[in-house]
C-alpha cells in the first residue's frame, strides 16, 4: 500500500506541472490574441472599434479553446461553453447580480461623499444599443479567455482557491499589458477576476459571469465612468481624494460581498448534491 501511494504521488506531480504549463500557454496565447486583435480593431470606424475588438477576439478565443479541448480530448462543457436553454436565464440572473452590486457600490459612494449624480444630455437610441452590444461582447471575450478552459483545468489540479488566485494574477497581468498601473491591475481587475471566477466555477458555466461582468461595465458606462458617455454623469467636487478613497473601498466591499455570496452558494450546492 505505501508503495502504491508513493507511485500515485509521483505521477501526480508531473501531471500537475503539465496542467500548469498548458494553462500558462493558453493564457499567453489569450493575451496575444487580445492585444493583437485590439490593434487590428482600430481599422473599424471609431464608434465600432471596441465592439469589433470584442467580437473578433471572442471568435479567436473560442478557436483557441477548441484547439486545447481537441488536444486534450475534452468537450465544450468542460470549459463552461455548453449553451443550454437555461443559459439565457442564467445570464439574466448574472446581469441582475452585476447591476445590484454596482448599485450598492454607487450607493455607498453617494452616501459617504459629496459626489452627485445628474442627468446627462439625451443620447440616441442607437448609441445605447451600441453600448449594450459592446459591453456584452467585451465581457464574453474576457470570460472565455480567463474563466473558461484555463480556470477549470486549474481547479481540477490545484483546487478552487489556488485556481482563483492564479486566475486573478493572470487577469491582472492582462491589464498591466493594457497599460494599467500595478495597483489598478491587481486590486481592481484582480478583485473582479475573483468575483467572476467564483461565479463561473460554482455555476459551472460562463452565462452567469458574463452577465455579472457585462452588467457591471454597462452600469459604469451609464454614469459616465467609461468614455464620458452615459445616461447620467457623476459630479465629483474638488478635492477628489475622499471620493477616490471611498470609491475604491466600496468597490472592494461589494466585490468581497459578491464573492462570499457565490462561494456560499457553491458550498450549499455541493452539500445538496452530496446528500442525493
């Protein structure tokens, strides 16, 4: 028996390292695809460049995922990419959660600072529809790349907690490549990665995290936090230091609450399945 256990441990080590190598290669290719298509997308007219980036990158990442799945003889479901009838409902649930989390973040900011929210000039319906489509495909792009194949493979070999941490570091590295500061990349994008990652793992698919991610970004756009457009604008009085500090803390708070909520959901689900 001790000899058999020793053999099992010895074979597990190279298998784990092969998994880590495959995941690292996948994420390097993902970052390359996102940066490459980001440069090419500027060919599209300015209002459509972000949507073109998200759409073309999503297609490229689906092809990359398919190649890795074929190589490992896995199906699309193992990467959270199986589309089912209930996927639309799950996306809606994720969008409701993302909107609620952003609403909580905004409520804290408005309650504890002198920041005000005022109506913006009326925007055309076409602009609103373009924003909806853009933030949807951008969320799809990043969720396919960072919460699909690679995160699932890591969970299998390293456990859920370490998989989430590694996924957050990879997502932060992507945003460093975008030109973000180290703090913004690791704390801002990293915290988001933990939330989207736990949502992907406990719901066993990408519909919910895509909904959370898209709704959060669209809510930010609606108050002018993205490109200045939106349905409302935030008026931040000078000096802005207090608003920045409270905004950062409220962001971390709602991300932590969302993470805890999904983590607890996963525990309850596991107990129910274990009892059946």
